């Protein structure tokens, strides 16, 4: 009996020591993790400009449906002395996003998130309402609403960790890229416009829930043609001032990130000088 009690006590002591060591390792792991930035919807235009801007200041993770949309950018940021990783991700799939975040945590640790930018575009379809199928109507919603929701759930724990750090230089920032359809629904774009309205409603709810906890949530309405090679090809006679520069969007997002807790801007709308609105 005494022998059994001694063995049990010894096992208990070993278990107690094991769990204490495990908790210490986890604490060190969390404390060592540097704040990162996560960008969803990285392509050759706005997403890349945002990644370059934030990647100059933070380790960054890039999510895109296609590997070719981020692999060159990852190499570029790393060669310039930054730290970047990228993963092929379908933001409308919870399983795909969770898999990407497991890889992010494997690389960077389960630490704070300084900024998370949802830049994935919804599917634009112009079609008469009576000719539109139910699947076509819901296609934009899959990314603009469902995807934005999944991304928010995945990033907010890290954003809250950053908000709890009194030494963080800036409040953590969650930014959503949207279009004019977020506030104005034109004819024959019922699916796209309703999805963009939905994203705006989602951002407002998230902002009201998490601002008191220190997370800056912002919504950007990008009103106008973005200056990309394909846009230039379509509108060859347009002046520079008729298109929005991707670098200008990235700069605006960075300025949102720099704002203090005493002055959160929750919504911006950007357009070039010559845009008619």
C-alpha cells in the first residue's frame, strides 16, 4: 500500500513538472512571437502594393487563390530584408483558411497580429435580375460576406493579443477593401451590390463590437478605376488623375494603421481627382 502511494505521488510529481514546463514553453512561445500582418486577396495590383507597404515594417503572410499571385512578391520582400510567406487559400472556404492559418502559426507562432487586410474581390456580374440564377446571385456573397466573416474570425484573436499589449506602437487594424457598390446599387448588379452592402454591414458590426477592446476596424470604398496594366490597355487616353494608384491605396491603409485610439477613422472612400461621382 505504502509502495503504491509512493509510486502515485512520484507520477503526480512528474506530471506536475511536465505541465509546468509545457506552460512555460507556451508562454515563451507566445511572448517571442513578433506582431505580424496578414493580407488576403493578394494580386498584381492593390494587394501587392499593400503587402509591400506593410511588409517593410512587419513580418507578413500573404493569402491568394493562385500561387503565382504571391510567390514573386514573397521573394521580393525577403530579398529586401523583410520576412514574407504566402499560401494558396480560398477565403470562402473555412477549411482552406484554417489550413493557411495553421501554416502561418507554424512559421510565425501564435502571436499578435498588427494588421489584417481583407482585399479579396467579390465576383462582379452585370446581368438582368430575371435572367440571373440563384447561384449567380450568391457568387459574390461567398467571398465578400462569407469570406470576410471567416477571415475576421481567423484574425481577430491575434488582433486582440496585439490590443492587449500596452507596448504596441499602434492599435491593431482590421481593414476591408470594398467598392462603390457598398453604398450604391446600380441597375443589373443586384448580386454584386447586395454582397458589397453585406460586407459593409459586417464591418460596422465588427467595429462596434471590437473597438472597445482596442481593435481599429476600417472599411475602404475604392471608387474608380485602379491603375493597372489591363486598365491602361482599356483606357489608353485616360489621364493619370483619372485612375487610383495602388500605392495611394496602400498609403491610405498605412495611415489608418497609424491612428491612435483617440481618433479611429472607420470608413474612407477614395477616388481619383477626375472621377465623376
